[in-house]
């Protein structure tokens, strides 16, 4: 969440290259799902069950994705101005529904 009532972003990067998807303006509670397909290097962002954006960056170097830092949810510039009600993580592709 960038700022309350504005955009929601999903981002995967290797330090030099990234695959980022940013939604349009949303207000209030939303259900956001971000997916990352390691084989195609594609990020997708769903808001309230609808695909709002997709981005593929074949230049991402998988070996340079540093996974030693804590997972960051709701990170942005300045204080988070949204409540995170629930966060879940899966290591498999979910169905469209």
C-alpha cells in the first residue's frame, strides 16, 4: 500500500531488475492477491478477484533474489496508512476462483 486510498503495488526484484505491478486508486477494504511465476518471471496483481495488472521481466536473475530479509507487507515511504487484516502465503499456484 503506497498511501491510504491510493494504489496497491506488488514487486519482485533482484536488486537491479524488477517486475512491478501497481493498481489504480482503491479506497477502503480490498482483497489483494499478488502472484509470482518463477518460470516466466511474471508478477500478477488481483484486486477483489479481478486481474488489474501483469508484468514480466525476463532480465530478473533468480540467483540474485536475496531472500534473507524479513517478508515486507505494507512497506512504503513513511508510515503505513492502511490496516492489514490478514496475510497468507502459498508455495503453489491457486485456482482463478
